[in-house]
C-alpha cells in the first residue's frame, strides 16, 4: 500500500458522507451523489484527470469493501472515477454496510431519523 493512498471508510472527502440509505433506496444514487460518471471506468490509475488533466490523481480506498483502491480521485477538481463498473462497485460497497449503519459514530444523523 503506497503512502499516497488514503483510508477513508465511509468518508469520500472531508465534506461528503455516504449513508446506507443511499444504497438501499436507490442504487444509482451513490454515483449521482458523488457525481461519478459511471461510463468512465479506469482499471488502472489514470495518468491524468479526465476532467481537468491534472496528474494529481490518487487511489481512494473504502474500508470494509474492496481490499485496494475502489475509486480514483482527482485532488485538483475533486472528481471521482470508477475502477470497476457500477454494478461491481456497488457490490463492494454493500460489503461495508455494517460500517455504514452507525451514523452516531460519525456525529451525523440522517434527516429521516428526526421523527
Ligand atoms: Zn481533475
């Protein structure tokens, strides 16, 4: 595992949190949420960002899912790209469901629980 890779758990960026309900209610939602273009798949880390051509692209690992990078992220424009197709990516993400069901741990309560 290279030094440049981050372990992010359910946090994709400092400001974005993906909840279990995103997956359960609407499978395509997570990609919309992260503005991921599911037609763009990079099996290997792209040399440069397809959006802004920056070479500051790094692997993004999601704890509890695939043992390795699941996404690529551009540190310039914050675009996120798929390593696997959407279906496979979701399958890996679903493995992390146990990690996603404790919103209190993340000091975040989804709106739906404010009954
Ligand atoms: Zn970029």
